[in-house]
């Protein structure tokens, strides 16, 4: 049996998935009904970097990649780093480093909280509550400093924006939102930068895919910055790479990609097994 391997980028896979996605599962936007000559941008949020690709529809079920841009950094990683730095500032970098090594669930719990926060719009002021392994943190502070965790937090530059009691840390949502805003501003700038590369043709639709694509904060920021653009995002946006890759090798669709320098979406012929490499 012959095996054909196809190299596939996340935006290519995402576009494939969205082309077959019913409008009711995609903000009532039917990507397949985009007019010939119209352009879309697929924004892929990956673990290592973000990618911004512009495609132009050539004919039914056929798109050509016009622009391929990599940011070089992952937005999700930048957000996690911002929160990591916040906790360093709150209790001290050395204590925070020891705490993450000693309390194996500490950082995963914070990451889980960050993911939940990203799904909301955070459009009202409130106290964000972190319920973490504060007993262990109290112990680390007692053994390595002459201060309690509460005393350390009270000396932080953010002391007026936080409150600690009953083993819960409460942080003003304004402070939390500021951590997201720095990253969101970077994403908006990169979208603007890539849109300029589309030359004289307007990009009408922004398609979101990857790990933070469903973020309410992200979607709101993009809607505010680009009110004339359609924004397509699925509830399964974090899984479109995998699902799109399966469609990529099984359904009759063609996307000409700059990345591969060839038409990379094809329907497999009889007796030919297609493997897709992401």
C-alpha cells in the first residue's frame, strides 16, 4: 500500500474544518458560502506560536493562501507568563519558585483558573477568587522567612488590589484584566499588520482556531477593533486542528499553501492511504 504524507499547518486544517461546519455552529457564518475573490484570515493560537494566514476563495471548495505570518510567540504562553510574574511580585520570586516545586498542584490549579477567566468577558468589576494550596504556602513562608503569607502579601505593590483571608486570595478584576489586555493588544496589532499585507483586497472574515480562540475577552477585543469583520469561532475551536486534519486527507477540497509550495488539500485516490502531519 502506498502512503502519501502531507505537511499541514494549523490554519490550513482550521479552514478545512470550518468549511464543513454548519452555520449554526459557527456564529451563523457559512464559510463555504463566501464569494469567489473574497478573502478570509485564519488565526491559529498554538502552544509555541500564533499564526495568521490570509486565503482567497478561487472557486467552489478551493482557496489559495495569500499571506503566511508567524508571530514567533504564543499568546497563551504570554498570558501564563504574565500571571506567573504577578505571583512573583505578590510573594517574591524565590518563594514562588519554591512553592511551585513543592506544591505540584499549585500552578496547574492557577492555569485552570486562567482558562476559565479567559472564557468570560470580565466586563464588570468584582473580586477574582483563587482557592489554592495556601496551607503549603503558609508553611513555606514560615520556614523560610520571618513573615506570614498575609504579611508578605501586604508588602506587595499590589496590596491595595488584593485581599487574603480564610485561605483564599481575592484579586480585583481590574488587575487581572490588565494582564490579559497586554496580550490582547499584541494580537490586535498583529492582525492589523497582516491585514495590510492583503494589498488592495479586503479581508471580510476572521476565523479563530486553537487554544484561546473561544476566549470571551479575545472575541470582544477583536470585535471592538474590527467592527466591520465577521468573526467565525466554533465551540470546538481548540480541537479544529485535529478534526480539520482528518477532513484534510479524506474530503475533496483544495487549498494552495505558501507553506508547502503546493496544493496540499486533496481527496485520496482509491488504494492510497493519506497521513497528515501537523
